[in-house]
């Protein structure tokens, strides 16, 4: 997609989420734009999903998610200036989410930013393991030791990184938060822990001897309290000395609380988590991998994967490996990619074939949103096949106690993360698990395709017939010729239409490129440029349907007319089709204008629709008790 197209798509997305005034916050992950909206009711989900370049729209954990794909960062560059700077509204929005959604959003916000660091460290540990296994370096050498602390540093200083990201989420000072985490892993404190002698602050406050390096729960509890303490100090201390005394008192108060109370509580919780992880590894090692391998696509759909994924990070911090999330995740992702590639082979639709091929390959690399929302979910059967295959692969991985030694993107390259403990055992097991996943998924997808792909049409355009769009017309009524969102006449982005000089009517931001007859009647005009038709009803209503603004300049490119002048049509019959992408690339709005051009002949013309409308919905009504002039 070109820079111009990114800019146009960004502008269209902003319109359909309710405009910049409705956006409290916007950011992105690897595949999605994530909006926090002031009023979700102002967003038009159908119109967004109809935009070329948008794969799916979801609302999860209080966040309006627009799934784009791997080029989301390029699109965000164009969107961010359009949105502009936004005030802090996180607390207000959190009140609307509810406790479950708030927790999920919190966990996601804290852990997501550190994934690149964990991935890099994980790949470095995998490289180190390969060098040892193939006897390229000695595990007793200085090179080994250096390699090891290169990769281990991320995990050792994990509390500082979590403190920083959590502080950003809670709107307190992230540098102060990271500094408090530094207190908890300072070499002097670690020396106290190693010596094992009782430590009392001021001789009366006991500090429990706990190592917080690589820990997760303790620092999360500490920063939750620090956010409140810091905000209280900022209110109490005069601005003139705020910069000096707030940090000083924050360190004193939080350092004391961290080492005497909050840290030990977090360590206690963490130790029980370790017991649970150990229990699962020994007694039910198959369960997490099977559940994740089977149901991960559903978790992604509802945004729950961002809450489950950090369990693997916590297990790794506690035990040095992850068997909770990683094995099932990689099996699920590979299954989705394989299912899509089967679709690419079996489908006759050229668009589906192209999308399934590209998104399937992307899924094999660990990015599944494009294939999930673009192919597997719409067609359903590849999603079922992927869940079956992912569950079977996960079962083998679980039964063989397969685990990874670092986090990273769960695609084919992730198999290197299963090399560790100076052995290739887990690497071989994950390869076997993936082979099982591929075979089972491919067979299931092929078998299901024999039913679901049967009789599929190879054309790229679905032609709607009156039988598919039943509309029972009545005199004096205009029905929506296209599905989309109603725009008031005065808001149509064309002065001629908006002023009403051509009559009375509305605009519809379309969610598809097909226009049908708004009532039974006769075609009175067809524009040479194919972008507009006129239709007259038996009771005298004269209606103009005009696709786009200034689209006459396109000279018919991207338009197909299915009728000619003097044709008699029935309600719901297809009149014309248009390529929304072509209109966008030409730089024109694709709004469909429906204008009653002889409105002056009637005393009462009523606009009967607002907001989203389905094709065939009543949009304009002339009162039956009003006589024609």
C-alpha cells in the first residue's frame, strides 16, 4: 500500500470511529490499531470492516480494535497526526470497563512493551545453546559466560522493565518506579540476602531476606502502591520544592514498603504460583498445551490471549522455562497457517486464494490476526481444522513435557527457543508436535473443504438478485439502496447536494459496493460515467442515486451499470456496482447520495433513518395523507 493510500485509509478510519473528538487514545500493536473511544456508539463497525485494508473490528477489554495486519505501523504514522495530542482519560475509561476488562487491559499494557526485549534475549539464549550443543564454544569459557549474561540480563532486570511499563500505565513517574525496582535488586541488598543475617531498618523495621531478581509479582504490587503514594505526595508538597522532596520521599517510603511488606507478599504469591506451575508440569503437563493449542484463536478474538500469555513469562521467571503458553501457542499458529494454505489450494475464488496464501505464510511466521479474520473465521471450516490440529500438536507437546527457554514470536523461527539445558530434546519434541499439527490440520481442512468449498463460484463479485434482497415496497417510500451509515444531507461533502438545491435526501457511507433499486419503478437516466442513475416510481417520485463526490472525473473506471434507460426494475434489483478501492485511490469520497429531486412537489418529505442502516430499510417517507401539488 502506498503512502497516499495509508493517508486516505487513516482518514476514513478516523471518520468511522466517530472523528478525532471521539478518540481518547490510539496506539497499535503488531497487527492492530487500538482505540479508546469516548463513545463507542459513535463508531461504525460495519463501515470500518468494509474499508479496503481493514480485516476485522473487535471490542475487547474496553478497547476498540481495528485489525490491519503487519503494515499497521505505517498506517499509524499517518493516523497519529490526524488524531493529535489527547488529554489523559485512562481513569475515566477504566471506570466503564468493569473489573475483568480492566485487569486484562492492565496485564496487557504492562507486559506487551517488554516482549521485544524478551524475544531478543530468547533468541540469544537459543543461539548460545546451539553453540554449546555443536561444541563451538565451551560451557566453562569466558565467551560462554559473556553470552550468558548478555541474554540473562533481560530476565535479571525484569523488575525494572515491568516497573517502567506499569508506571506508564498507572500514570506515575516511570523513572522513579524503575529506581524503586533498582533498590530491590541492588547488589548491596543481594549481599544481605546471601549473608542470611537478619536485617532491621532503623533497628525496628524487619526486612525479609528475599531475592527479587527476575521476579514479577513483587514489583507489580510495589508499583500499584507507589502510584498512589506518588500522586498523594505531588498534591501535598508545594510545587516550589516538589522536584526534590517527591522523589526523596518516594524512595524512602517505597523502598521501606518494598523490602518489608509488599515485596515479601509478592514473593509469597509468586512461590505459590511456582508450586502450581510445578504441579501442572508433573501431573497435568498436557492440559495447558492442549487448551492453548485448541482455543487460542478464540482467545485472540476476545483479546484474552494478552492475559494468558504473561503466565508463561511468570513461569519462566520462577522456573526458567515456559510450558504454560509457548508450546500450545506455536502449535495453534502453525495450524492456522496450514489451514489457510489448504484453503488457497482448494478455493476457486481468486481473491480468497491470494489472501489465504499471503496470510497463511504470515501465520507460519507467528502473526495470525490477518489469517484469522481474513480467511479462517469468515470461512469457518479452516478455523475448526486449525483448532483440531493445534489441539493434537499441543497434546503431544504437553505429554512430552516440552517447554521453551525464552519468549518470542510463536512461528516457525520459535523452534530455536526450545533449545536449552544443553540438550536438543525439547527441540526435537516441538518439531514432532508441529509435524503432528501440520498433518492433522491439513487432513481436517481438506476433508471439510470437500463440503464447504463445493459449488463455490469463482467470480469476485456477488450479484444480488431481488430474491436475495426482498423488499415489500409501499407508495411514498424510499428504501436504502445500499448498506452503510446514514449521513445527514447538510453533512454530505458536496455543497450542491448539502445545500438542497437538487432536492431533499441523505447520504450513506457504504459498507459494500452494490446499489439496488430503492423501490419498483422505471430507470429515467444513466450517467455516461456510470456513477449515477435516476429512477421514477409509479406514484411519481423522482430519485437520483449518485455514487461518490466528483466521481464523474473517473470516467466510468471502477463502475459497472446493470441497467439502461427505460428499464423497468423491481425493488432490490441490482442497478450498479462500484469499486470502493478504486474510488479511494482516485482520492474521492465514496458516499452514496440518495436525493428526491422533485421534493418540491410534496408538502411533507420525512427522513426516516439515522445511523447504521441495512439495505432495504426505510430511509425517506412521504406521508400518505399529503397530496401531490
